[in-house]
C-alpha cells in the first residue's frame, strides 16, 4: 500500500493517526482546525470516509463516528478509514447549522482556495478527504424541532450505490436528486460513491438513530470487504422501501 498524504501528514499501512487540518483564524487569533481520524489496515482494501456535522447543529453523526472509531470491529480493517466527526467546527461550537457568515457549507462545494470561509472549508475538505476516498457516508439529522425517520439518501439509479444503500440495512431509501453545491454532487463528480444518512433532529442525541447509524456503517464496511463478516447469526434482512420523493 502506498502511503496516504493528508494535509502534509503521511499515514502508512498499519498506522492510526489523529490529524488536525488547519482552517482560518478567529478574530481572537485562535487557529481553528478540523479533526480527522485515519486508520489504515495492513492489507489492501477500499478507502471510506465518514463525515458528520457539515451542519453544526446536527449532532447524531458526531457520536456515530465516535463509536465507530472506538469499536473493536475495525481492529481487523482492510484498506483505509478516514473519519471526520466535525466538519463545520464553527457551527458545532455555536450550536448553529451555518457558518458565522450564515453560509451553508453543504451548498458551498467545490469551494475555492480563496474566497469566503465556506468556500475555503469546502475546498479543503473536498481535496484533502473526499478526493482520496472511493466511498463515503455523510451523517445528517433533520432541522430544529423536525425529526427525520432514519433513511438513506443517495443516487439509487447507480447500481453500486444502490447495493451500498441496501447493505446499510435500514427500511427506507430515498432516491434523492443531487443539489448544486452539495457534498454529494461534488463527490459524484469525483467518482466517489456516497450515502447520506438522515435520522433524528438537530441539537438532540437520539440513541436509536445513533445505533442504527453505527450498525449501518459497519455493515457497509463489511459489504465492501473492509471488515470480516460477522460470526453472529445473521437475521433475514427486510427489503427496503425505495421512495422517489419526500415531504414534511
């Protein structure tokens, strides 16, 4: 396996590292950075990224990723896992969906090296993380006082993405159109297959949604051959319902 380079940090086969990707400084001259956890197996396999809190008030994904990176299941990892529990660090600190200038980070991709804070963050995340992955799972919740039924949103017209969505193992899959400026759209342009997991509401930890997210991500990793198959008795999977539209 070739060494992986993220933000100037080299991660070799068999290594686990926690990296800080520096962003801009606050008006207090405090440097803000995005925390990244990277685990590389000793054997070849796909590269999967996990991301959460692109909207800073969506908390379930933070705990989902925290549980995954501390799980015994990933000890036998093949390939590479790149986990980013807080993409929009500013929003998390301020309990806000948006960045300080009220821009939506998930409408700011692919971004640019120069420009608004959102543009620079989007550019860095896309090029340092997403472009280096074969697959991705992005974790979201509903808005404030709006709770989403656990669901996968993805381009289900793509056969491989549909297989990944089914492997996640939740009852509802939504064939969602790509939105301009979204992470999903830019990941698709790069050839990275991506699932978006929606469950629960903003500013709340929902234990059922978190457990489903952890189990689903582990199932996807097993489907990709990154983890050993479970030795536990496998329950018969329910065929998911595929929706073509959604509403409140």
